[in-house]
C-alpha cells in the first residue's frame, strides 16, 4: 500500500474557532506548488480522506485541480488531536492500494513517525504543505518505508 500524508497549507493565526481557520495566500500558493510536484510522480490514488477543518478542505481543492476525478471522504479521525492509533487501524482496514490523507499537526507528524519509526518519540515533523509518501506491505508501527517527501 502507498500512503500519501499531507499537512494542510499555512493557515491564518486566528479565527472564530480552530476548525474555521482558513489558508493564507501563501498557504494556497504552497499547496499548488507541492501538488504540481506530486503530479510529476503520477500517483494512482484510490482513496482520499481529509479532516473536516476548513484549511484541510481548502488544501483538498488544490489536489482536485490536478486529480479532478478524485473524491474525498471527510473523517474526524484526521482532526489535529485525534488518535494516531485509531487512524493507523483505519488505514489497515481499507481496501485501497493508494491512500491520500490531509490532516494537521500533531497528528500527521505523529502518524509519519509511528509508521516509519514505530514510535512517536522520534519527533518527525511535517511542515505546512508538505507531502510524505510511504510504502507499507504490512500496516503496523515501524513497517513503513519513506519513499520521498515533497515541499513547496
């Protein structure tokens, strides 16, 4: 299974709630730049899932420009403080061969660390508009191989 992890683009600092924060102009441009790089790898994404937060939804819009047939599921398991173990379990039970996730820190950085290193203690950090591509034959902590990362 190939899993693409993406952290949303740069977001405004303040809004009526954390879930309502929108992307800045720079965040929108960075998303476009990194997704253009992803497009050069010609991924064959079967399943796309995003957080319900506004900035994740805006990030998904940039992806849809390059992959217009791609449909997103919205899932609370991708919110910033969700359980990384529940999310890994959800990934394990999907039938998709290539999964694309759009989420937030600390969840997305923790997921990358858990997948690749088998622990949350390694402190892998995903910056805004960053994509990490991992390969997993077995979906379990420490069983992923980091294939590449893309930054704007």
